[in-house]
C-alpha cells in the first residue's frame, strides 16, 4: 500500500519501461555498480523533456556526482540515439517521500519509441568504486522512474519500477536482551541476535553459542544453536526462583565472549514492572522504509520490544492506509506478549504548534490531520485540526494520550498544551537530544513525564541505528512501569507519567521520594481538576503530590549494562548533585573529550565539530570513539600524539575516550571550527573543564578525567533534598553511562 504522492499516472502504459541490472542482493553500506535502462514508450521524450530517478528521503545511499570519475558515487547516462543529456542531483528535488532525485534532461535532441537511456549508477569504468548503497536493509529498494515525455514538467510514474534487494552484512557484534525486572518465578524471554556493522540484524550467523547465567535460570539451555538465515533467536519460558540480579554472558564456539546481556532484576514482589517501548516510528507508506507490517515484526521479533506505535506523518496517511494501520494494530496486539497502539504523528507547521504524537486506546478512531497536503482524497478534510490548539479540542473526548516531540519540525509547547491529554514530552530520538523541551515545560508550569523513542525511518523500530545520514543519534527507548502488559496497563503508565527514557540502552531505574509526614497523592494533575486520592509516605517517578515537608528523602536505584559515568540529581533544570562512582584519588590516565549541543531548534540544528586534538610531550596509548555512529567518519589517530575526527551533534554528545601514556605530562591542543583551546593535562580533573562556543543550544566541549578502569554498574543512593522556597519541585535523575548512553527518569512533582 504505497503512497504515490500525487505522481501522475496519465497514460502510464505509453511512456516506456525501465529495468535494472544486476538484481542480486547487495550488502547494506557496500559499493556496487548498477545499470538502469529506460526504454522510451509510444510518446518518446520530446526536446527538453526529462526523466527523474528518485529514491526515498530516509535512504542514506551515496550522493550521486558527475564530476569525478574516480570518486565515490559517480553516475553517467547515455542516450542510444546520441541525444545530449544534462544530469543533475538534488537531495530534495521531488515530492516527499521520494525526495532524492537524479534528473536527466534531454538537453538537445529527442527520443522516439524504443530509444534508450542507459544510466550507470556507480560507473566503475574509470576507477570509481561505485555507488555506496544505503546502510540499512530493504527487500525492495526502489529506483522510482518518472517521465516528462511532453516537456511540461508533469512527470508520469512508470507502472512497474526497478528495484534491488539490500541485505545485511556479516555480524560484527551481538546482543543479548533480557527484560529489566520480573518477579520470582515469573516467566521471561531472552532475545539474541547478531548485527552487522551498521546495526542490521544479520542472517549470516550460525553455530553454537554457550550461555552463562550469573544465577540459576530454569529452562535456560547450556547452549543455543543458531541456523544461518535466522535474524534472531528467542528463548521463552525462562524463570528464576530466587531474588537477585541476572546477567547472561554469551560465548562463541571458541569460548570468546561475544556479548553480555543487560541486567534483569528478580524481585520478591512489585506492583509495577518495566516494559520497553518505542512509541514513534514510520514505514514506507509514509516517509520510512519497509512496510508497516515489517516494522511491527521487527519491533517484536528483532528489537525484542514489549510495545510500540506506528506514527506516520498524518498528511501522508490516506484513509485506506489509516484503516489498514488500525487492522494491523488489532492483529499484532496481544496481551502479555506485545502491545500495539493505533496512532499517528500530527505534523502541523512549527508556527501552529509543531509535531505531536497521538496514541489511541482503541482502533477505529477518527484521524484529525494537520493538513491534507499529500492526501488527494479531500472527503474528510473537515475533520482536520490545522493547529495544535485545534488538535487538543478535537481530542478532548477521546481515550488517547499525546506527547510533544522534535523531528524536522519542533513542538512549540508554549503555543498550545492540554495537560488532560499531553502528559509527556519526547526529549530524545534519532533526530538528537532536546532537554530544552523539558526546560520549556517547566517554565510554563507543565507537569510532564519524559519519553524517548526512535522516530525511526529506516525500518529498525526499537533498535534504530542512525546509519550514515544527518540523523545524529541512536534512537531512544521508553520504559513504561505498569501493573500488566496490556493496553490498559501501559495507558495508565503513560497517563501517570510512570516511565523513564533512554538513548537506546536497557537499564533498571527506580526513583522514590519519601516524606517525613504524609503527603497528598493526586489521582490526576490538579491543573486539570485532579484531587488528592491518598495520603502516602512514598512516591515514585511521575507522581504529583501536595507536601508540607521542607526536606524530603530522594532514593535512586540503578543497574546498567555499561559502567556508570555520572548521575545528576536534579530539581527542575538545577543540578543539585553530580555523583560519580569514583573519587579524585582514583583518577588515572584516561581523559574524555566531549562535544555536544545543537545550532538551534529547527531543521538545521546540526553543529559540526570536525577537528583535531594534539598532545605535546605525551602520546595517546589507545582511543575509543563515543557516540560516533557514522562509520564512514571514524575517529582517526594519524600520529601517536594526534587525533582527528569528522563529527556533528544534534543536541546530544559525541567524543573520544583516550588513554594517555603519562597521566599529567604535557599539553592538549583542541582545534575545531567552534572551539580552540590549549590546556595543561595536569589541569584536567574530576570536574568538567568546559569550553564554550558562544552560541547555539548547550553547544560546548567538555574535558574530564576518569579512572583507568570503572567496574561500577549499579548504584543505590539516598539523599536529603531541601525543597525550593520559591516554586514547585520536580525531582528526577539524568544518568550518563561510560558507553555514551543516557537515561532520564520522569520527575516527581512536589507542590506546596
């Protein structure tokens, strides 16, 4: 059910046909050479008529060029009758989602029926390595051919389009995924997969893998045999009969460790359990990749999620596709196994409120689009909600939840907000990290929870590697704390803000606030008429309370797969304390160099950090990249005392972890387009050395020292927090892990 996006079909059987060779599968991210042959139909192509060969916005296939025959992505075209052709490439030269456009204009001459244009996409005849294929898999990567036979610039879409399969490469890493918390004796599932260098689940995994649990697991075999062709393996019905923390180590047939799982907390009892969700992503029917069905199958069977929602741009969702999404949602929703929410992305213009995500409790609800720009059928245009304020009015009586997010457009929650419906904000996705949205919410007096999702366009819902495009971050995950894995259970978690967010890692996080005297727990936000429903001595993340105590006790319980770098305890945007699992005397030869922030709030938010770090009177013994996802742009060490990188950030952070030959001798020179500095290594310590850029949003560099080894994966903290005397308190944590991932708990709100 592909959206043709208003391409003309006028007499499409008379404008020719196209084929491509070879059609054998191509490895994601590899170079190849393809020959696309267009054969003119009855009309031919008139003088100054054109072809367009277009592919999807989401694709990160190499940018076509015509000037360097030895360079990457070199493209040529020849007409069989000698007509002179003009080639041009435009990243946004056609109707969304088929944005990326190779235009071939018949500059001099014309084509008759049967004449051909041969297009070599990745022409290797003069030394080019070919075209670099997109970095993510797609069974039918389509080169859509459009024909302007009459030189009117009204392009007709061919009825049959050429395509190639893009498949995963060999596995270079492995993932073992467990739930985050289960009760003693409660069944759970272990998911295992290999991923290629671009994060695609690989079908090229085979052999025996041994499983070593940190505590006895009933039903867990000693080893698992993986067959070539399988993209993932699920081991179901596992149980643990004692309290503790389970981690599973996986070894290959040679005994080498290939991965370790995230921690699974086994508890004696608990009213709420964590369930992992990616509530935001798109398929090929809108602007993403692969079908909606394939997206749901990936989320459940390859990313090992508990819940998801398809969130296509509303102005691309036709009524038939909306009906199909609702049918698929009902089909995939299964209590206790996988929860699927029907929904869509309301994609209003920034000045009218910006992007919102709508999740319905039930199928069959009316979609209120922001506009019908790419929906040809205007039969339901009167149901549109053109502004965010109109959207909230239209949804006032619906059983739904809404969250604000930042994509291309950004949500302006100062323009419109309805606390009855908009319970949370999304502060991380493939597009980057956006803590400023939380600051906006606090400034407006809103009480919101914190979510992170992928907003993925590459068909990898729940495990969203950004690939080689301008998407600046790995896609996020939301952990919903619910009494049961049902729509009602997860909806209650969303309404009560009982959830936390990560940049893609899975970790156990629990925050509580304890009171000296009973506090009044609101059943709902008092801003929308909620009243006190109970007197409690303890509250969890997302709760709203009336509290008379001048001080409260804030407790934090964390277990992570990667070592903990720091935990920030925050009240609103103020950092009350930065806890690290080490002290000054444990610091060693390891330095972390971080660049972070964004240019501004809109689409052009990328901050470019291309630069170098140079040591004098010292050298780098080892270097490790942090959040440098685009492997086309590796961290390089051209000399023992020099690093070079090409990198950008879109709100989050990247950087390098370096081990020095000598802990304190010498100086470090930083040279980027945004920051230049010369720092004595002896002056870099536990606290951040901050290098400001003088612009952007939280755009800066930071340097700090670490221990040579940090084995701390768990933390239990208890702090007395003196309450603000001038406003409402919002207590939460932001946790940074050594591997570059971040975690945010939703705030607990304390009213006077």
